[in-house]
């Protein structure tokens, strides 16, 4: 009996090293962002891409590609007015579609890829190819009702923020905005995540 128990305990100890942490133990990182926005691009490239790659098992990254856009319902669909013009709205919608079809290990670097050019349409095809997204499916969503509804969903999420967002990107850890977290996320996201990780700090943090 004792031996069996020991074996079970050893098994759990060993398998624990390899298992991912539970969903409930993951930090929630919400990023309110927009295409054609240099500050968003710098944050995605310098902080979010490397940290998602390194610590993705410990963090659930949610992107809200809407920024400071505004919406109104016209006829039978939503119309959006974006800070950086119609191209930004189109880029945001492509991201919304890509996000709905992939997980964060794809949609975070895909976002970086799409934003590499100020015109998000110019890399649309090559980014889909690079991340093995079906261009026709993404395009159908982007041009159609699905993309429109996804953008509206992000509009609602953005407008219901408390406090209201002031900067883009607006970064929230575990659903509570603090200026300190915002500032640290922009300069050292890895340290911020490692400080708040709920399980013993993983080797990636040292
Ligand atoms: C994310 O999606 C990719 C591509 O479909 C897949 O290979 C990978 O296992 C997924 N990762 C997670 C954590 O689900």
C-alpha cells in the first residue's frame, strides 16, 4: 500500500514538471490596442511577442483591436470611425477575425506581422501564409457580417472599461487597471508577469 502511494506521489511530482498550470492559475493580460499605432506596435514587438513566447503557459493574453474607435449603427450594420482612418478599422477587423480563429501563440505574433507595415492590408496575405491561417476564411470574416459583429463586440468591451482608457495600448492585469502595472508592462512586461505569477516562479522568470 505504502509503495503504491509512493509511486503515485512520485508520478504526480514528476508529471507536475511537465504539466501546464490550470486555467484558474493563469494571469489575465488584457491589451486594448489598434493597428496603425506606433505605440501599440512597439509594445507588441518589444514586450508582448517575447513574453507570450516565454511565459505563455502562465498568462492568458486577450487583445482588443479597437482602440479609440467609435461606432454607429447604420442600416443593417455597424460603421466605425477610427483614429488613424479607415485602414486602421480594416486592420482592426482583420485582427478580430484572426483572433477568433486561433490561440494566443498564433494571434500575438500574427498581430506583430500585420502591424509591421502602416498599411495593415499590405502584409495580410503573407502573414496568413506565415501563420497558416486560411486567407479565404479570414477574408470572408473580414469583409462580412462576422467581422462587423466582432468589432462591435470589441466596441462594447472597450466602452465598458472602468476607468475609461486614456492611452493606447491600455494594459490591464487581472481585470484591474493600475497606472503602475501599465507603466511596468510598457517597459518590462516580463518582470510584471513574473511578479504576479500565482504558482512558484518558473525557471523562465530567473
Ligand atoms: C495553438 O495553435 C497552434 C496551431 O493550431 C497549435 O499547434 C498549438 O498547439 C496551440 N497551442 C495551444 C496552447 O493550444
